[in-house]
């Protein structure tokens, strides 16, 4: 789980620092949306959402997140805040996650 938070941080950093990465990302968004979505050439994220599978939990609370993941989320949020990016953490109910897997 914690590696996903680090991946989010690296993705934001790359999008902010590399015009080539931004162009590749914009092209992928356009392609995957069938041309219905486009991003400006200077797009950089202002907010990221980290989704966590709830499994046996009903709701996501700080207490329901493993300690190491809590630290990694906090470090990621702090690092991204210095880059002007806010972080939101949301719970994904297991039933919803199963439906998402079927749709992909």
C-alpha cells in the first residue's frame, strides 16, 4: 500500500518537472477517453486522491490504517503540499472494487 503513495508523489513530481511526461499523459487521457477529454499542455495536478480498499472495514479512519501507511501518507501529503498539491484519502468498499474490476 505504501508504495502506491510513493508512486503518486513521483507521478506528481514528473508531471510538474517534465514537459515530455505531461505530453505523454495528456495524449493517454485523450486516447483512453476516446477524444472526449483533453488536458492543456501545461497541466499539472492540484489534487490527488488516494483510494484504499476497505475489505472488512465499513469506513476508513486514521485508526484503521496501518501505522507505516499513516506515516507514508503524511510524508506524501507534506511533500506534495510544498508543490501546491493537496491529498485526499478515500475508502473504496470491497463490493464497489469488485464492480470496478469487472468493468475494466
